[in-house]
C-alpha cells in the first residue's frame, strides 16, 4: 500500500519533547526519554557541501534543535569524519558527519526512519544527482522529508518508487488546498497577548535560530512563550504552529499567518508569541517580511544583523543595509517598535562581536546581544525591557 502524504500548514502533532543527540550505534533510549514514552523517529540529514553554510540552513537548524526527529547523522562529504555540533558551534553534540548515504547507513544499527533533504537552494529544486540520492534512500526503505518548492509527491518517478518500497514523502512546503486558505480578518487586533517578530537585514541570517533560542529561554525563565514558524525548517523541527509562508499565494499570506497566530493564542493561552521572520523588508527579492508584519501585527520586533556580511546572500552587488536603515523602514511600514538587535557572528571573532554589541547599543539605544555566543538571559532581559508586565511570570529561580 502506498503511503504518500504531505505536511500542511496547520498544527503539527504533539511531540514527546526535545530529543538529545545520540551516537548512531547507541541502543539505549535517547537521554531524557521516559521509559515507555513514544520514540521520535530517527533521521539522516542530507546536506552535501553545505553544512554550516547559508544554503544548509535546514540541516543547521535540525542539528541544533529538533522536536520531531532524532537526528543521528548528517551527510556532507566535505566535512566527513567530524562532529556536526563542532562544525556549527564549536561544541560536539555526538551527531557524526559521513561521506555518503551508504557510509552513514553502515554505521547505524538499524535503518533510520527518515531521510531529510536539509538544504535550501535558491532554485528550490533537486539537482539530477540529488534525485538519484533521494531515490536511493527510498529504495533502501527510508521515508523522505522534502522542504523544497518542488513537490516530490507529484513526480511520477518518486511516486512509483514510494509505492514499490512502501514509504512516504512529506512535502513540507505544500500549502493547504486553496478552498481552505484563509484571508486576513483583523481578528488579531482583539488579542492582548504580546507578539514579537524576529526579522532580519538579510535572508539566511539566523532569524529562526534566534527566535527558537528566545522562545526556549523565556519558557525556561517561567514565561509561557509559543513560537510560530514561517518556513519549512521550523515545520520539520516540529513546530506546533507554523506555515511555510513563501509557498502560499500572496492573497492569502497575511490571513494564513494571522490565523496561525490566533490558533497559537487560543490553543496555548501564552504570555507571549514569538514569530519567525523571513527574508528582509528592504530586500527586493523577498516579500514575506511585509506579510509577516501585516499578518502578525507584532507589538515589537527584534532585528537580526550580520556585521561581518558585506553583501546580501546570492547578490554580490547588493550591499547589506545598516541596522538603523532597516529599523527606520520597519517602523515606517508597520505600527510597531524595534525593541532589540541580535548579532549573527559569522566571519567575526568573539572580540569583534563584543565591540559590535557595544557600538550598536550606543548607536541605536536598544538592547543588543548575540543569541548563540552570549548568555540566553540577555534575550529574556531584552523582552522584559519592553514588556515589563511579563516580569511577574518569571519563576523563582530566574528571578
């Protein structure tokens, strides 16, 4: 029986919780898993030549955090033999990197449940070589998670391969049927729960990573925070509330995001909602930031910037904007305030990060930090400085 399906932009299934990385040959349950608890499916992530790079952002995100899948290996021949956590953050996390699929499977005690395509190329399509790799994974009996704009369920070759191997393909970006898409209603104005959008000065600059770290830091401090994701990586990671906004027809983008934020507010009764940004409002190649500002109507914005990046991704002749210019544009476009700046430290030393934090703090007059390289408590303080009412939610340990 063929089992071909898609993940639509709706609530994801409940999950056991974050699963800690484990060695592929480990036979005991992952650390933190309760005896008898439902096991998260295991997965290998394909990221050939791009782990730690901009186009590998899906794999990068899954290596750092995944609630839906237990990531046991990454495929990238250029970094084979190394630890994925060490590559990304200088801290080993016991997720090994292998040269190819056969090499990775040879080091696993049992066949992983899923093969995840972990890259986000500008084309949004599989190359000829990548088609062969995905078909090989199907032939070996692995289910496929596909975050591309190319929907593999609609490809006869992949559909036939799935039927033959009795596996499924999850086309994460495929939107719900048009008859089910929602238009903007204005209902979001009736919700008092603060909404904070994490936007950026460029694409692939760490908005989702910062939003995820911020959400977990707030929850750890006792504030009930819920994150709404807006791209394929967040959905693959296990977000309960999300929509792959760049795959939704533009007429419905604001409405789909508004409805998703309302779902989160009504379903969780949170103290604060964190919304993942996409692209950049000033970037001519992307419109999703505009939809996010309109659809989620944020009460505050945290801006992510990479001081060490000289030009926009994939646009070598397009200089990066300054945080000040992006802040002015955001605040002119939407009835909101930028409440803080977070640094992406690519191409920077720790000393340079510190200097940038101090300089931007003095220039902009708002809190500035690095979500990955500085204490997470600074992100919580950034939110509390603009939403002091949340201070009453802090737990005793955090206070």
